[in-house]
């Protein structure tokens, strides 16, 4: 009897020591757990807010974008897609995303082709279609690497599903930059050609679309040799887009 008591006391002491150690470790790690819990809640709230904001943009104009906030001397005029010449839409689709009406936010065939071409040729070609560019322009910024690209891909699918093609095109036309702090097709038309977006000719639409990859480098007033040649190519593509119904999702 006497020999078992010390053993029992030892076991109890060990259990108490273990509990004390766990309690001390818990107190030590409590700030980390609290910080992680707060970070998780903030992330959830932020995600919900972004989704609600995206849903609101289905019906309201985009107030501002990060790129606009980082730019100086921004000028812009929001315009309904009904007040944009169809030739502009044909030229934009021909220039940036010929399968715009066929994919659900991302044209993976074009993306993989562009990535493969960039790797093999050493020349960098854009791999983002219109919906991805719209998502980037509205919710993100230039740069950011693969993390931003992943978020951009999700946002592209989300807005394609919730906004629809016509709204995606309308937002794109109003948030795209045409150089010199000019955002949106209406302000670009007024600044470059002295007319509204609804009055643009097929040639003028092609000229504006031709500078979109780098609007701060290439100009339409006056256009250089590259822009002039590219505009001619885009006029031909725009005619194909119109004839083949590649823009039907925007006009239906």
C-alpha cells in the first residue's frame, strides 16, 4: 500500500506539470492565435466587400480605379455602350480578344499560346483577354506577379458570370486608358478626334484600338508607321468580327 502511494503522487505530479506546461504554452501563443483570428476575419470581410462591390458595379458606373488614383491629371467621361459606335467594339474585339463571346472569362487556348510563344521567342506578348483586362483595371493594378494574376483570373470568371458580356464590354470601354491620363472611350474620342464615341468611324476606331497595348508609347495624333499599319490590320479584323458574328454577345 505504501509503495503505490508515491507512484500515484508521481503520476499526479506529472499530469499537473503537463497541464501547467500546456497552460503556459497556450498563454504564450495566445497573441499569435488572436492575430491569426483577426486576420482571418478581416480577410473574410474584405472578400465579402469586394464581391458586393462587384455586384453593385453590374448596375452603377465604376467610380475610380487604382490606376486612376495613381495617375496624375486623369480625365474621363462615363458613357453608355449604346452611345459607342459599333465599329469601336468590333475593333476592340479584333485587337484584344477575338473569342470574347465564346469563353467564360478566360480564353485558355489564347493564354497558353501566348505563354508558349513568350517562352520560345523571347518576345513578350500579352496573354490577357478583355474580361481579364477589365477585372485588372477595375479591381487591381499593373504589376503584382502571379498572386495578382490568380486573383484577376477569379475576378474575370466572377464578372463574366454576374455582369454578362455586354456589361463587361461597357466597363472595359470606360476604364481603359488611352494615354496621357485619358480614361474611357468617350474622353479618348473627344481628345483625339474632337467628336463623341458614337460618331467614330471604322478607321478612327481601329486607330484607338491599335494603341491599347501601350497607350503611353503609341499615339494616334498623329499615328506613326507602326500604328498606321496596325490600324489597317485591325480594320480588316473588325470587318471579320462583324461579318462572322464574333461580337454577337455584346449586341443581342
